[in-house]
C-alpha cells in the first residue's frame, strides 16, 4: 500500500520516491515575476497570485521557514541529500528550489557537479552561492525547455501546492525527457491529512476545520494528495525501478521522538 488513509496529527506521511529513466534553451521571464503584493502583513509574488500558480509567501520569514524545513529533512533523511545510487553526479536539476537550501548543499558537497535550480519566485534566492550553482526563474507548469538527456538527477520536493493538478503527467514526462539514460528522479511529497491518533481532533476542532477548508480551496487546481499517486504516474511517464519509502514527519509541539529537536 503506497500511502495509508489515516495520518496522525503529529505526523504527516512523507512519500520519498526515486525512479530511473530507462532510456537548452530556457525561456526568459520578464520583470513581472519580481513584483510583490502585501496581504495581511506577508509578502507574495504578484504573478503567482494573479495566475493562481502558488499561494505561499516569498518574504524573509518564509525563507527562514524553508531553511528550517531543510534541516528537518536532513535529520529525517539521516543527512542524505541524494538517495539514488548515482556513481558520478555531473549535472543536477532542482525543481522548485525555494530558498535553494537543497541545491546549495548538493553543490557544496559535489564541487564538480553543475547544479541548476528553477523556481517561479526568485525572491528567496541566497546572496552567496557556490560557483557551480545557477538559479533560474521558470514556471514548472510550463513545458521544460532544457535539452533532452541533460541531467543525471532531477530533484522535486513539496510541489503539490505549485504544480497544477492537470500538469503532473506532463511534468513527469518532462523529467524523463531531460534525464540522461540511466538518470534518476528523486521526488518528495507530503500526504496532507490532519488527524489525531488519540481522537482529540474532532470535526469541530479549529485545526480540522482549517485543513478541510485549505484542501477545498485548492482542489480545483492542485492535488495535495498527489504523493499517493506518484508511483502510478511515474510508471506511466516512462520511469522504471520506481521505489517508494514512507517516512513519518513530526509536526506539532506535542510530538515525541527522535526528530522533535528539529522543529521550532
């Protein structure tokens, strides 16, 4: 079973997937992608809001949250950045790089590897980057413009709120196309479902009501349960050797266990 139907409130079910591929030019975006708007004291990319592409903030507070998120993932993944057995990493693509934490770490640990990160919002990119890291502005809901057979590894993490529901099949086909023969994709998504293991979160609880409204607000364009479908979607896109691993992700302040210290 790929993903359980019940997820604890203090754990989100994290789906880590790797798959091997069996077998350019990048569109330049204009300055409208730099424009921001303030909503309830938080800064958002105007383009993403106007086009209903992504609804997360792009301010310093969000950049710090993403940094903390990377530290949490590193603890959960036992400090492993890359899971596929890649002997020699020459070129890697990070889709939806955010604050570029993963891309920076990979570039620093692999100085001979060319790392490229793409994201629709450039606002949280770090000021100082390794010389072998390049960040580009691009919309992942558009077809990739990288040449075929270009990357040894494509990394995609927590993009369910950014990739449109209808885009996932072609998004995965794009990844297959730009991977070299024998190249790998590493994908991480959270199965979003708020529920308590002790029954204290009822339907009337504020957190349950919020999560229900959150899912409902995005369901026409986004698929927040896509992690449970990735194995099938990846196989249909042409991947082979698809492997899935489910890892508990602690979330709330009352959680216990080895990852508690990773959260704030």
